[in-house]
């Protein structure tokens, strides 16, 4: 049985990379994890918890995200779920919170579903990868918001330790939900914080670059 199913909706590949990193962290802590594209999910039957990552481009999640959440809302509501969005807007202080992230607020409001955990992670700016028109539009957005505008810029804004902490917070919800108390696995916030301070998380230095 899969402990945690990770579903991703990605535009240029970075949301997939974040989900792969979350998968790595959870497996290191002993959880059984499967990962799939949200547009082609596996049969949803016995998965015990779900982590969903969705990219944003020009202020919108991909249409498949809202469609999936509407269709599977009751199934998702019956188990611990976590949702994160990925955008360059989230690089700004406080924009990881729903209250200050209009994209997350709109998505959750449209669906009428409240996951146990919600956040936003800053994404990756990769001008050389973009099509010409996208490059110009994103350069304008960066200029308006005080970001890099050099068309040669490739920069990852993602806080990888925040990704690890968020993933393990979902695992802790799963254990608490099923056992009525914290699991013996090392996912309690104090234990996690100590572990992150003692050493870098395995794979963090490499900064995932999956496409």
C-alpha cells in the first residue's frame, strides 16, 4: 500500500523537480511513495495521503488542476492532503501564505476544498528555456516586481528545506490521523528542525534539475 501519493502539474519542469525532491525526502524517512502526473493519475483507491504540486503561469494554475480537484474532492477530503503551488511570485516575503497568495485563494475558493496543509514555493527563472514571447513577458513581470531581467539568467528561488519540512508535515498528519498520536518516525517538528540544522538534507546540494 502506498503511504503517500505525489501528484504534479508542471509547466517547465520545475514543479516536477520539487515533487521528486519531496519524494526523496519522504522515502529517506521510511514512507512508501508513488509519484505521477496529475493529468494521468493512477487508480485512486488505497493511498493514505496525497501531496499535490501545481505550477502557475501568468497567474493561473493549469486547467487540469481544478478539474482533478473537483472530480476527486470527496476522495481527497477523506484523507490527509497537502497542496502547494509554484510561482516566481512566491519568492516575495509572505507570498507563501494563502492569505497573501491570490492564486491559491482563487483555486481553493473555486473548488470549495480545504486541504490540511497549503503553501506556495518559489519557482525557477530560466530565461533561455522560455519561448521568445514568454521570455519578453516574464522579463517585463520581473522588471515590474524587482526581479532579474538579464535574458541569460537561470536562477532557482526554491527553498529546499521548506519543501522538506512541508512534505514531512504531511507525513506527520498521516501518522497522527491514523494513530491518534505522533508516530515514532522522525517527523515531529522539533526532531525535524534538529535534523535539518545538523546536516544538509541528502540531495539538497545537487538542487534537483529534473525536466
